[in-house]
């Protein structure tokens, strides 16, 4: 499953927004074991656990977009649309905070 979202900030701000989100989610939802690691300057791997499965997504931060890609196990296909909506809403929320200057590295 691949999803592209326009971000309207610099790549650095988009990356800072992703880092801030993962930091908050790690504290807020420790039972899902959210983790992230940057594979290079603009590409991150994000993972979390749900119902015994580890789900991993790759996030690419481009100059104008954030692209997320996740393989969805068959068991979770009925929730795909809802998952896309939640991911997009969260990315937009954190990018808006970065744009407003609320996130600093």
C-alpha cells in the first residue's frame, strides 16, 4: 500500500515532524512498540506491533511530498482505508505543527 501526501514545508521540517511524531507515539503508545530509523537523509523505516504482527513502513521525504509505503498483511486488508485516513491525518497534523514553527530539532 503506497500513499503520497503533499507537505508544503522543507524536507528538513518534514523529517523533524516525523521524528517528533514517533517520539510522542513511543511515549503515548508503548504497547505498540513504535520505532523509526533513518536509512538515509530522506528515507526512514517505521515499525509498530499490532495483534502479534510487526508492521513496517518506508517513508520517503521528497521536496514537496511525503510518500509512505506499507505491505499490509491479508488479515488487515479490511482496515486499509481507515489506516490510510489515520496516517494521512497524522502526517498533516505534524507537518502543520512544523510549518507553524512548533517543532525544533
